[in-house]
């Protein structure tokens, strides 16, 4: 990132960390790392919750890490009936080397629910020519399997591959109401526009599970940086699309981007001894970010 900013990891709130970790490891090939107890006044302030305490569980896939935060006092479950164009929507895209094998592995596990209709979808060249499949994990967090066409695979995903189909985390994508406003917010953390596309048509409709889907996709980051951020601006959204409800840090629907400030190495949540410098931010649509300045 310009100025040294970057996405250190993606952090998901969970009410059942062991169950969710078992699903991610079994169905998606993640490796479970360490866990740590988090608490104290600085942590509670960073989470915006009085006397907050949580367990942090770290998982890795390829060269990327995620964490689950399980709060001692759980919040609300993920709302039922959500749509891909809701402003609450935020998914994590997992790159796969073989979509058929990755989807078959996922299908051998229970608890997840599809978002996409009719299985994995091959998008037209105007939308990148990728093959993708969206679904929700057992708690409702949206996820995506993503296979690039051989002729358009980014350099970050051209390294020699092992036997497992899931390679790593390419990006986190958030639904936004105003691309310019969101891009301006993240520009303050060194995120630069790297690409745009306008995705529409029957393949996009099936991918998103929507009767209509016309979405402006804007990639933010630096060349070759993974994971990067994508803004999903659904131009086809229904006029009555609800505003994003505000969610507390302990609500399962809360996913946060943990941003790495200039000069700071990446760290697991449990390895941080000083939460005094942590700051929780919300972007124009209420998506959470966490930084150490």
C-alpha cells in the first residue's frame, strides 16, 4: 500500500469458534493456529464494548491469515434473509486452482448454504472471465470461491501449487452505497484504485442469487498486494434497499479489516501486548476496520 498501509488480516465475529474453525479447516483447507484470551480496558475501548473480553483464534491459508473473535458476552446472530446487494454484505474471496475439486470438497461438509444459484458460474470476459461461487458458512458469513482463467491469473496466484485446491485469500468485498465516498475513505489509508468493471447479465444474477444484478466493482490496493479490497456498488438494487443497521463488535455479522499502519509488521491478535494504540473505525456504510497507529 502507498505509505506502507496494508490489510493485515480479516477478522470475523463468531459465537462458536471451534465449530467454525473445524468447518474452515475441513471444507476449505485452512490450518488452525494459536488462540489467545483478549481483555482489559484498552481492548474494550477498541471494540466499543464495556468490559469486553474475547477469545481470538487464528487460521491461515497460503500466505494469508484470518481470525475469529468469540466474545464472552455474545451479540446478535447473523440476520436471516440477507441478500448480496444488502449494505451489510461483506465476503471473503478464496482463490482456488480447481473449482470443481474445491466445490466438491465444500459439498462434502454440512452446515453451509448457497448464495449462488445453479453452482459455480463462469462470468463473461467483460467481468474478468472468472469462475465463482458464493455461499454462507454455518454462521451466515458470506464467502466466495474464485478461479481465475489461466490467461488472466494474477502474478500472486501463479506460484507452484500443492495438491489442495484452495490457495489463499484474494480480497474482501464490501457492498457500498456510493463508490466515490467509500474509495475516498479508504484512500486515507493508502488504498488506490487498481481496476473497475461493470458486471451484469444472467451469470452475475446466478452468482449473486438475484433476479437483477448490475454491479460496479472497484478494486482498491496496490499492484500485487493480497488481500486487497473490492467495493461492490449494486446499481440494480431495489429502491427499498434498507440502510445498513449498525452492528456492535460482538454481533456475528461484524467483519473487520485489520489494517497494518506504516512501519508496523503484521501480528496475530493474541500477540499484541498493547491495545492502547488500537482504533476502531466505520466506513461510510458501517463496515468495520481496526488499526494501530
